[in-house]
């Protein structure tokens, strides 16, 4: 007698997706992305425009009661510190480049006279090196003073606007 062929019955087995590796990836990746996002935000420098001034204020150095439109122009011949169109000071460059220490001293004197002003405009020609522009911006934003052997810093003009000399 012939044996009956046995049919093999396939049963449908449920297959489950293993989410453990994906969850492990998210557990490691999420904090990394959050920490990185915070550090990239710290590197951003916010730049603001100063309030508009009338032509009358541009022609003379204002008293401490009136607004100051501080303008620092970077040229090959030096740094020009002005109130709009009126020149306050001219800082000649040294053999190493722009004289940032003298610029800081001039800006400290202006800040002492106008303590509420936080705005400054930095103008440069297109051929001025980016590194030089950043150094002038740093000297405009913060002053470092050594007193009793300790180096302290204080804010000068943190709201900086950039422009180009025509």
C-alpha cells in the first residue's frame, strides 16, 4: 500500500520587528544633537542697527544727554573713530597692524562720557582682511583692563552694525 503523502501545513508565524537597535540609536543621538545645537547658538553674534540720527547731530559731537552715532572706519591708513561725519579720533596703525590698544582706550573714554550708548557702526573697505575686521569688532565690544594684577573685562559697545566704505 502506498503511504499517504503527508501534507505539510505551514503555519503563518507572526514576525515582529526588533526595535531595540533603533531605540538605542535614538537614546544616543538625541542628547548629542541637543548639546550640539546649544553650542552652535553660542557662536552666533547678533548685530543691531543703531537708532537713526538727524543731520544736525551728525555735524557735532553731542553732549551726554543726546544720542551718539559711533562710527569706526577701518582703512589701510588707520582707524577713524567718528560721530557720524565728525571725526573724534584717528588711530594710526603700528608695524604689526591696527593699533587695537589705542582704539580700546579711545572707546573707553567715549563710553565713560556716554555710558548708556551700546551701538556702534564698523565700516570697512572690501579689501580689508576678515581677521582684522573681527579684531576691531572684539575691541569695540569688550575692553580688558588690568587692575591690581587682575585682568577684568567690561562691555563697551556690544551692539555692532557692519557696513562698507564707498
